[in-house]
C-alpha cells in the first residue's frame, strides 16, 4: 500500500449546509468523487469515523443540515481531492442553486 | 442445513385446478424471495470458487443495473440516480467486502454470507433516528435480492432451458415466468400458493395440462428430480410413489383418457337440452395460438379474449399494429362466430414491468383494469383503435373489465367514441355496430345492474373476481383459499339478480368465470337462464354433454331448490348427489375436483 516516507494527509472540518442533510444522493456524490482519486477518504462525526467510499457507511453517520464532519484524506493526491470535496460541500452538493 | 434428497414416500393434498394424471420428474423453480440454500464449504478450493461465483453475480447485477439505466426514457432520467446508488451499494465495502470475508472466514456459501451481511446492515440502519435514512435499507434489500437472484440463476437453469419433460414445482408462477416457459417440456404444474383462479391454474387449463395449487409446502418437501404423481382432478400429489401406486394411477389415467375421447367425438355438436333449449358454449382464451384448439373442442365463439399476454412481454408495450394483427387474426379464424375482446385487465397479480405501477397493499383493489386504462388514455386508446380496426374482419365484441359504477362505463364509452371519431377523420373503417359490454365482477355492479343495462349491449359475469370481492377472499392467499366458494348462497343470488335484470332489459347475459367450466355448476347455470357460458376449451366437451343430459325444466327446479340452501357445502353436496344420479358414468370422483 503506502510506500516509503511520510504519507500525505489532509484534514478539514466541513459543514453540511443543504437542507436535506447528508442523504443518499449527497452521499452518492461523495462516493463518486472518492472513486476519482487514489487517496482514501475518511469522514468523522463525533467519535465515529467511516470509510468515505462507502455510501452505506456515510449514511449511517446520519448527518442532518448543520452537522460538521471532519474529512481526512490520506494519499498522494489528497490535496486536490480535498479541494474538490470542499467545493462539493460548499455547493450544497449541487442541490440548491 | 443443506437440503437433502428425501427418497421417502410422501403424499400431499392441494387444490386441483386442471384435471388429468401425470407421472414424472420434479423440476424445482425457486421464485419465492427468502428461501435460500445454506451450505458449509468444505475446502479452500470450494471457498475460492464461491468467492468467484459471488463476484460474478455482482458483475451480472451491475450490468443489469446499467442496462436498466440505459433503457430509462429521457424524461425520467433524473431518477437514474437511484440506479447509480444501487451500483454503489453493490460495491460497498459493507456489503461486498463483508460478504466475501464471511465466505472466506466462516466458510459459508455466497447466499448465506450475503444474507448475513445484509442482516447486519439492517441492524445498523434500524438504529438510525432519521427515518429517511433508515428507510434506505430498502435499497440495500433490493440490491441484495437482485444479487441473490443472479446467484441462484447460476445453479438453476432458467425456465426457458428445461430439456426433458418435467413437472414444474414452484412457490408461485408469475405471468412473466410462464411466458418464458418452454411449454412442450412441461407435463404439469404444482405450486405452494394459488387457488382456482390463480394465473397458474388458468395457464394450465389453457394448455390442458394437469395442475394442483395451494399445496403450501410443495417446494419444501419436494426435491429436484423426485418422482411425482400429480392428479389434477383430485389434488393429490404423491412424492416418490411405490410401484403399486404407479400402477393404480396409470389405470386411472387410462380411464380418464377413455372418457375424454368419447365425449370429444361429439363436442362439435350444439349443447341442447332434451327439451330443446340451446345454450351457447364459448371459450376463454389468453393467446392467439389457442384459437385452433378452441375450434377443435367445439366452441361456438370466443366469449372472453384476455388481452394481457401481449403486454406481459419483456420488451416494451405492444404497438397498435401488433395488437391489430393479433386481434384481426383471432377474428378471422373464428368468423362467423363472435369474439369478445376484453380490454386490458392489468394490475393485481398480473404485473407488467414497463408500466409504472406502485407497490400496492391490495393490488386486487388497486389501480388496475379499467381504472388504469382511464388514467392512461394513451395506453387505452391504442388498444381501442386496434380492436375497432380488427372489427371489420369478423364478429368482434368489446368488453370493459372491472366496472364498479356507471361513471366508468360512461367514461370508457366516451373514450371509445373519441377513438371512433379519430378513425373517421383518418378514413379508417370499423364495425359501427360493434356490441359493447361490461364484466360484472364487482358486487356494486351487481347491485346496480338494472341501471347498467341501459348503457351496454351485454353483461358477462366474471365469477372469479366476483367471488373474491364478494366474500373478501384473497384468492392467492393459501391460508384462506379454501373459503373461496363458488357455491356460496350469496354468489348464487348475485348471479340470479344479474340474469334477471339482463332479461328484463333484453340484453344478453354470459358467464365467463371458472364456474362456467365446472361440470357441477352446469345444471344450475342452465336453470338460471344464462344465454352463454364461456370457459376453458378443455371443459367444453364435458359441459356440452351435461347440457344434453338434463332438461331445462329439471335444471330450473334444481336451481330453485339450491338457491334455498344455507351453505356452500349443502349446495355442493346436493349437486354432487344429483350429478351422480343423472350421469352415472360421471360418478368417478376425479371429474369433480375438490
């Protein structure tokens, strides 16, 4: 898996701002994004951390509007990945124009 | 927990729905949802094979989901997200990795592993407070079922690929299942669920092969390849019979065939009582291919052409041209005898995958038949155009199903007039005097039959549904199927009321349910004064023979007496005794199922 040296890692707290919360369609968009990058995404709410490429795991976090989650991305392209992820959250998952 | 082949002799009793005796091998079709095989794997080789089988089922499922997505019409593409999310669920570590892990660690088969993983996910989702999110377990369930089906699809050949002649053993057979059956390889059907009028029964009767339904545990007790004796006249099923039993049934089989051929020789003659009353005997059909058999059995026309078959194919709705050429052919072959075409009766237990029908709690009382047609004018008009166009090629009559009140009749007729006008504008000819009738199969229609007579040319009493609605018996529910009683005094009185109102108004009244083809019912239906009986072709020779053996006067007396009886059992017992006296050679129990 991860080779020598220190692995790149990005961490950021993101806020869920769309009125429906982190429901299936939004979670699906996160998974679709995660599938585009090499790096691995983890989402944490309170003490619970889940695999960001698993739509079911994300759903089990159960995040209504206003929830803050901590995104952790581990891997070579973690920086660009975090940028797109931040944008996805900021755009309210493209749901509210 | 592996299902073991049970060689022990065993007998079961079910509901006989299509007569005849067959001796042959069982072919198990597992279409029920939860029944899966649990197996432990023995060695590493089996484990890796099982993982591969599981991955393969996932691949097939993903392809199916993609195909579904591609087939979605443009205007609903917005919903394709659901299919995307199903693909994600399919690949989700909570499902996929955990199931593979289980196969490898717990050494269990893929179906079992998947079920365990699903149950775990369900537990987690059940704890989620947000109802919307916890309900997403339904998507996980739907995906799991698709995978399961693909898993079993590998170990079980599909119905289309059956090679030797077998007896089909299933929990239930859907119209979709029967459309893909290789009919020439099927000796008969037996199912766990179903009643007199389930799709399996109708299908078996149309094909003239024996069937027993409502056996409750047939799929659990019978293994693939077991030798079976099925008596479609008594409802007996013998699993792995001994030699003596086989010989006994072979003799019975012979007797049955002998009587059948003796009445078949005179089946083309009219059904006329000794005192000169003629009742018209017609046939019910479900598809074009049956028409020749109908003629051979001596039918004087088609009293009910069920038109759902063309709508049940897997590829899209039929076009107007396809419908037209089908109706035209039936009309031409039967001419000069009439053909009554019933408009689409979809919904309920007949499900067309390409018409969006919501999952209903009570499909029999839901959006189906004329209700669906009035809500989907496009669908309805296409069929009406096809029927009208075919009307000049023979004697075509039109019939609307599931009428509950006058409003529906008026709306359906208005739609018919609109279509006629369209054809006029296009210069297309049709039979302007084509008779238009309705099915009387909802109790409310019986009650207002006097009002309805003023707006239609004929009634056809559909007893299958009428009994179901009047007695509140779900005819596919194996736990109450026994209460589905054609001889219930309420049913006899309802038929009587409809016939009387029809006579008062001078319109024809026909009866096209299963009762029409039940020889026990023949005397009372005759006594009631029905103009026409429409039944499965194979019943025609026997029913005609009974009509020839009883005078109208006697039949009337029989009815007057029977309608005074208190219970269905009393009616049945009376008729049975009566029949044995009247036609001694019919005394053989096997002609009177149940």
